[in-house]
């Protein structure tokens, strides 16, 4: 098992080398040289807990790590920082199943990978005898930033710098990042959207002169976004864990096919599901759920990816994205790993803002189905689920649930389905409360949170309560063209 670039350079890296580099020198993304098939092992995995299952799966990909090294990384990640022993519990709500991926320290699904990735990176640095400080450079649409900051804080030999759209995240997401403590953590707002932040970070990785300057100061860039294979691989685990949980609860029989509905922005979460299916997990459809920024819906229904449109700011800000970075990894598989085809598509995207895949590639999209939900539908969905089932969901999960209802209506498919619930409703309390009680007249965020708790008879997460008394530390805002200036301020 080694790792290679989607764009075709001939370098073959070990997993630890790929985790350190984050993004390939040619601008491509690292992918595994092959996918292990573990369909025949499923019966042996049913009674494994989350940590044990993590070891089984990661051991297939991170082959230059010893089992002892992986066990250490896993035990440091999936521990008491999660508020449930199950790590990623499934709640049955009516006839539906919600996979709750928000029980970690920052209340979002990014914790599932960003609690372990820092330990994988630290171990990779040790294994490579790297005598440089690693700079983690990350763009975030809201959740990755806080999860990465929390995961990497106070780790020796590593600094983390996060850029986020100042006016493109929820108030709670912003507060989570701006109050982040840690001797090695740095947060900057930008005047722009997430795509601006992500493009800026990618350009920095590809800026040879600046990277040479960093090397002269004994620094090396890496990433905590899902463009880093060390971020992506741990996300495969919860697909297997949720499936096996349903088997254990006698909700399905082993080898029954089920659907997953995934609220999707940068395409990392749903790509992990595709990887799980490639490894043999019995998945029928991966339902890609988009918000008003329905560029992925258009892609899956027409084969055309066109970013030439205005980004809409919605109540599900973590999905307000027009350049879905991880889609490149799917394209690589759709064209049967022909990097010449892939490079042509990326060139068209960079020069024209649009590409269309071939008919043969379109035929390879049969694992997917796409739907989208607008903001009014999201609001109505939150209200309906709460009133019918007394169950509170956030805006992103509502996008997924609404998309699933459309899927059922259009296909009449009654397969058991898992809806990926990506964030605590308390991270988006104002919009959630507006959905279930549009007449409230409160402006203060924490008063809104307390009212939501009282109305829903649910407990405010401790991580949210703590924010009320946290000091804002990071106040700087930069223009999207000046991200290097922010980095230099931190490092030089």
C-alpha cells in the first residue's frame, strides 16, 4: 500500500509521508494505491467497539505504522473527550436512523477524524526523523477550523493557522474559533467566502518561492483539511460502525444493502462513504444532499460541474461551497485512474470554471443519487422532525433529511437508510429555534441557546456553555489576497 497523486506524478509515498505533505507537489491529492476488500470480514467485526474497528480499518491503509503505534493514536483520540462511549451512536427516529457524529469536543463530525489526525501526523513526523516545524494551514467553512485547532493545540513542533470567512459561519462557530486557546494556534478571518479561503490556501501550497522561504526558516507546510489523506481515511470508520450497529440491533441482516444520506459541501464525508463501499460495505446508494448551492446536484444529474455562479449564504454555512476539493478524488476513480483525463478536467475548471465528464464516466456514477433543499425547506424540515418525533436536528442534517424524503418519493426505494447528522443543533441555535418557534424575540446568542434548551427539553452541550465565559483571543481579519502576510506575521 502506497499513496500516489491524482494528477500523475510518479512519486509513490508511504502513508506517513503523504500525511506530512498533505497535498502533492503537482497540486493533486493523494489516494491509496488500492482499496482492501473486507466484505468477507464483516461477520468478524460486528462486536468490535469503535476503537477496535478503527484499528482494523486503519491498519489496512497505514501499513508503515505498527499496530502499537496505531493503538496509541486511536486511544488518544476516541476517549473521554467524546460524551458517549459509542463515539458515533445511531438514533432511531420514526422509521429513520440518524448517525450522530457530533458527540466530540467541538460538536461536529470533523471531530471524528480531527481527534486522531494530529496523533497520526505527530507519529509520522517522528517516523521520518523530520527536523522541521510543521505548519498546519487550513481553510474552514466553519467546523473543520475549530476541530483542527482543538486537535492540534499545544503539540510540540506543530503550529496551526486557520482561515475562515468572517461573514460566512454561524456566530457560535466564529466564537469557537476566536476564543481558541493554545500556544501554537492562530486564527484569521478573511473578507471573502470559503472558496476564497480554500483557493488561497491551495495557492500557498503551490507557491514555490514562499515554500522555499519557509524551508529556509525550517518550516514545512501541511494541511488538516480533508485534502489530507490522514484526515479522510478515519472518516471511513463510522460508515462501517453504523452498518454493523444496525446488524447488532437486528435492524438489518448482515449483507443487506442500505443507503446513506450525506449533507455535502467539500465532498470529503461522502467520499469516505464511497471508499467504504469500494471496500465491500453493502451500500445501495450514497445520496448527496446539497443546500441552495446545488452545484453537486447539477453535477450528478448532468455530468457538468460549473462553478460560474454566485455563492449563496445559507443557514447551513458549512455547505456554502462551490469548489468541492475532494470531488477530484472521485473523478480519478470515475475515469479509471487515467490522470490525463483528470488533468484535462482540472485545467478546464481552472481556466473556464466548468467541465463536463464523458459518458463512460457518467455511467460510473451509479453509486450516487443527488437532491437538494432550499432554506425554506430546511426550516420546515426541522419543525416537522421536532413536532412529529420530539427530535432536534441542525440545519445541515435537515438538508439531508429533506433530500432523503425527495429521494423516497422519486424512487420508491424503501431500503433502510442512515442519515448522517453532522453537527449539534446548538451550533446553529438561532436558525434551529427560528424553525420551531418563529415568534421568538431574543437577540443574545446565549439567551437563544437557553430558550432552545427549555423549549426542546434537551441539555446545552458543555462546550457551548463554556463559550459564554471564553475570551476572544484572535481578532485579525485579512483580505483574501493577503493570506501570506498573515502567515508571515505568525512565523517570521
